[in-house]
C-alpha cells in the first residue's frame, strides 16, 4: 500500500488507520496507523498477539520505560502477547506505525467494562 494513495479512515479521536488486510479465516489484520501527538489509546486486552513497527514518532505502553513499561520509538519493533492487558497507550509525538494483530482487541471504558471490540470485521469495514 502506498501512503500517498489515500484510504485513511478515522478510527477514534486523534487516530487514523489505513487497513491493508483483514482476514476472516485467521482473524488477522494489518494496518498503518497515524496518531496525533497527545493521543491516548484506551486501556485494552489483546486476544491475539500483536506486532508493531514504529516508522516515526513514539508510543509509551504501560506508562513508558520510566514507569516499568516500554517506550517504542522510530525504528523500534514491539510485541504484545495474547492475553496482554494494559492501561492506555500514550503517543507523545505524532506517530506512524505499521501494525499486525492476530485476533480481537477488547477496549475498556473508565470503569473497566467492555467499551468495544476491534476485530477483523471492524477493520474490514474501516478498509472499505
């Protein structure tokens, strides 16, 4: 997929996604994300492993390295295991990342209850 070719969709406040593949058979999806500086991705649980590569910018997972989590900067690869649960992911800088997910992600509200589930079907719809 060519970045300049368009196809970006709003996926939430400060988050745009360009879906490159969403597979019903495996539940896997591959996407590019553009995230505005200062954006938080809500707390969530991975029900499938996830791999990401930060092309530019930075994301702080589980509070960033200064709080025992991880800070993923431009040129870094990260992995989240199936079942990983963590608080909000913070993007202190405008960030572009390549992301592969191998199952649904359950996003939680402020009370820790299910807000929504991001799965292949949701991603397929965003990719249309």
